[in-house]
């Protein structure tokens, strides 16, 4: 039986998991592929460090360039993360005629256009299933499974840490900071949790999903990104009273005037399947013209879920090793020459419904003033909850609006903030009904 | 640009939908594939019949053999359904060296072993994504996306009609017969609804999913099948009281003593995502060793969802037309020579929890007798609800049991039925917790 040889850059959680799964399931994998997959070499930071996997038969090196230069390596698997060294190594591997598999979403979202162009020129594949939603085969589903479709929009819970935090806040009535500290202790969140809770990680993934859906170049710098750090326990509770759940969604929407790329906390009706995706799990809901709505759910991170996606990519490449380059599935779903620039809207042009929460003096006429300010911006109200004044005689008003252009909402909020009756800030969270 | 030519057998709902989607999205599809997909001919029953699609440029014939014999057809798409004529035509197409795409689950479940062997011998592909769960790319996910994994079990809602009926019974308190009549009027259910409500259609699909998961030959005749015709409004309501929903599940489970292949009404905890898959939608939950649980959700039938899957298969084949045959994704996920017979258990060996409902005389000692009969078969009880006697002085007892071997349960039920206090039948519905 033929053997396909891979070299791994980085033997940490995902690298170690990949070696473990390849060894444990070697028999089933070769029964499927008809060839053996062998890890011949791996680059590690510290040659004497502890490993989560056996390393017998694997040449270890602390010089990643060694892996890229090995003549016997067919596929280089990049699992070191970050985006400067990784970019350099991936481009060097491509230049050496190696196929590349990576789990690095930052790398693809930011430098994918350059990397795929280099790979096209050299006739090699760059595969990245593990970069989005961990073990869920979402890249494969969108690139190949939905190939007959025009995608209208997609919505994803694509950051497990953020979803864990929001789920705990809802289920246990806990505060953001408290749950974040626990997530850090459990190892879900990094010591610097900014990538997760500010939505940067989700924006990387959304950028890639949007290119797969719409045939446009990767446009990370045009992605609107808002984190979940300002979501309070109150908002989670009021959302629930209104029949909604708050999720940190990535949304890519094809509109008449352009593409919306946005990551932000979002109220979703609790009856939607995606509103019930809890804890560290991920899900992507895709609305496409022929198939209608499809949803893909699974673990978004972790050693073996990510390894599952890495190995699927390795196998896909192994199957095409002596095939016609022209017939490969294109890296971004569309053939390189067919990828076209599209207008990506700025947030002023987004159109969504809103959840608004404001604290005001408790005196007659306030509600009339608030509703007039909204009406002046053509914002109509779907539901209002008014809470009894607290001991300071502050009244809380919670509203759901119908859909409105974001620039109008910004004007209304500015006007509300200038009112003497307003106490504190105006909380606004977008609402999406996700009628799919 | 190269053109791949297809001939369609059957231009009804799915065939017409396929032509419509291919025409509407021709541009996006060729941007992805790098070639054109052209329908050159179609076989129809009645040349003068009405069509849901334009037929300009398509040679129509009422002799399906004409399609198979055309030299310019690369791929034959079989959409006539049924399993005798379809089998004959598919085998003839293969013999003529044509690749085949089919949406025919009965055909694959019953004759797939023979068909795939013929295709292997001839070096052509037989693809059937549309046969299972309509537009959901579940075959692709299992064959390619989860290729690194050993599948432990899978559970699917894979018949939309049955799920529509159960959803209506729960949401609107309606009776089985009433909803079935509506489903027939809406066109969801056939005039002869046996395939749907008796679970035969689901068993076809489960048979295929099990082979994809476990690398075993298609074993439709070993699939245990129980319909939903005996589910009453009472059971739906009591299940809900207990925190469960009743779904018609297909389950394929890899156990130590063999494979369980079973289709039956099943109580699932209402918190599970799959318990919230409602109406005509389908979903498949797969538990695999590396990735963990993944779930795939979408429309299980309909013209364009099915067309979406048919076209995805056509495109996959188009990509490999001049590739190395050895490197293609195998029809049943595992290479033909690696598919191995496995023990498929009979229902006596299944192990599940149970929901039991019985009506008894309302007199002291009955509950003690009932629980003793269960205890004698090593059946332990998780929950009991006893309902107040009705006007006839009948008492209703509803129980949830812990997991038990089915043969023990059968003995206990036989013993219960022999008791003088029992009125009517014992209703038993299996319970699966689907801890994934």
C-alpha cells in the first residue's frame, strides 16, 4: 500500500492530537483512503519538552525549516498558530512544492489571498478545514456540498469560549467577568482573552466563510467586529423575558447594495435551533437558494476535534496527489480567476432589529419622549417592557424595535443620550430573527 | 470552457428541480467547478406531459435506454424512483461506462452491494448524496469530513413526513390519523403512506448511513423497523410531562457484540438539539471518537433541496473525470476490498430505556404487582406517573425505566398482559438519552 508522508509544524495540543488520532485509527483511515498516512517528522519548540503523543518513528527537530526542506514530505501540516512565523513557513513550504494543511484562521483570514495565489502558481493545495468551527466539516459542506447553490446568508456561533460564557450567564445567572475567569481556569479562554471575547477570532472565521459563500477575496479588514464584554446579566434576563437568547454571532449577508460582514452579540428567537447551541459548541446556519436552510453543529475546538479536520484535509490531498490540478476543489470554493471583489458595507448601512435598554428618571412624559425620538428616526417598536422604579426612583425601559438602518439607530441613540431624563448609557444589542 | 454532459432519467419534481437549479445558478456553478454542466437529454414517461422546468436544448425521449446509450452523456442521473426499472437502468448505464448519480434510497439500500460492485468493475462512480436527508450533505460529511474517525453511533430524523406528523401531534394536540390526512393533502405523504409512517423509508436511509459509518455491506434486511402509527396523543403528552419528545429515529450503534440497526419511535430528552428538529426537517447526529458529536440539519426532501444534492454529486464526478480511479472517494466510504461483514443484532439484544403506559383496575396492590413483574426481569424504574382513575375506574400508570435488554422487557410485558388487572394493551416506546 502506498504511503503519504506528512511533516508537522508544532506538536502541541492539535499536533499531538493529530498524531494520536492517526495512530489510533490508522486501520480505519487506510480502509477508507487506500493508502497509509505517516507522520515522518515534526518541528517542536523544545526538543526535550513533554508530549501528549508518542513520537516513535517521527524525526523531531527544533528547526521548522527542516520539515519544509525534507524531500520525503508530501504535505506540511502547520499547527504553530500566530501569523508571522506561520506565514513565512507556509509560503516557504509552498515554494518548495509542498501541499499545506493548516488550522490557522488568523493566517488564512489575513494572508489567504497571498497564500492561495502562491499555491496556485506552484500547483499545490492549501487546505484549512480545521481553521473554522474545529471538527465540523463546514468548509467541505460549503465548498462541495452546497456547490449548486447561491448562498443568501450565513450565521455562525464560531467561538466556543464566547458561547460558553453567554450560556453560563443565562443558565446560572452569573456575571460576565466571573464566567470569563472560570473559562480561563478551565483552559477554554487564553490568559489574554481579547481574541475570543472581542470577536476577533470569530471575525477571522467569518471572513473565510464569506469568501467561500460569495466568491470574494478574503476581506478581514472590512469585517465589523463587536465583542460581548458589555453584555450584562440584566440583558440576558430581559432577552429571555422577551423570548430571545443572546449569542455572539458572525453574520455574512448578501444584500442588494453589498455584503454585510459582522460579528456582534445578537438576540435570536429562542425557538431557533441555533439559539439552543450551548456551551463550547459551535454551529453554522447557511441559507442558500436551492437547498434552503442547513445547519452544521459540533465542537469548535479541542485537540481531537481539530485533528479530525486536519486529517480530513490530509486525506483529501492524498486522494488528489496524482490527479489533474485543474480539477481540484478550489481553496476558496470558486476558481481563482472567478473570485470577484464585492462591496462590503460599513456598519452604518446594516439593517437589523434592536434590543434597547435605558434607565430614566421616573416621571410622566419620559416614555412619550423616548418613543418620539425613535419615531423621528423611522424606528418602530415591536415590544416594550417597563420595569417598576428601583429605590433611587430610576425606571428601566426595555424595547424591541423592528428592522432599521443602523445609522438611524445611531442618531436616535445620540438624541436619547442628550436628554436630561436619561441616567447612564443606552444599551443596544442587535436582533436577528434568522428566518431561514 | 469544458462541458460535462448529463442525461436525466425522470423529469418530475426532482428532475425538473435539477434542471431549474442548473440553469439558474449556471454561472456560480461554473465559477466553482471550472466547467459547464449541461443537461443534453432526459427520459420522460409522457412526451407531451407538463414540466416544471424549461426543456429547450434538452432532447426528450420516452425510452430511458436512449439516454444510457448516448455517446455524449458522461453522467446518467437516475430520478425515476422505485427499485426494479431503476436497478435495470442503473446497471445498464454502468455497463455502458456511464457514471451514475441517483436520489434513490430504496435502490441503494437494497441493491447497492451489487451496483457498487458493477461500478467498481467498470471503473465508474455511483453517487447518491440525494438519497439520504435530501439537501443535507451528510454522505459527504461522513465519507470525507469524518474520515479520521471511528463512528460510535448515529441517530437520525430521516423521514420528513413522520417528523411533520409527530411535530403537529405535539404542538397542536392533534391525533395521528388527522395529521396524516393533512400531510397527504399537502403532498408530504404519499397516498400509500406506508413507506413513511412504517419506517421503511427511514430504514433505507439508515442502512446506507450504517455502511458509511462502519464499513459494512448494505444490510437492509437486517434493519429492525417499527412505525409511528401506534403513537397516541396521550403518549406525546405524557412524554412531554416527563421532559421528553417522541421522534421517529433511525439508530445505528456499534456495540461490543455487534451492530444495532433500528428505526422506531423514540423518546429523547427535550434539551437535546435533535429533539428540537421539527416539521419536515431532517437531522443526523453522529458520535465519532475524534471529533465527538456533530449534527447536520436541513430539508430532507423537496425539488430543489434534492436537486442541490444531485448537482453536488454531478460536480464531484465532473472533477474526477480524468483522475486516477484508485484515488476516488469510495462509494461506501471504505474501499470495496475493506468492507467487512459485521454482526447485526436482532431486536432481542437491543438495550434501551423504555416508556411504558398501561391501564389497570384501580385497586390496592396493582402497583406492587406491576413493579414486581418488572423487577423480576431486572428492570429498574426511573420515574412513575400515576393518573387519577377515570369514570370507568381505570387507572393509568406511566413509567420510565432504566436501560434493559429488550428480551427482558418482552418477557415483562408478556407477564403484565397475563394479569387480570390489566385493561387493554401495554404501550412501550423506547427511550434514548443520546448523550453525545
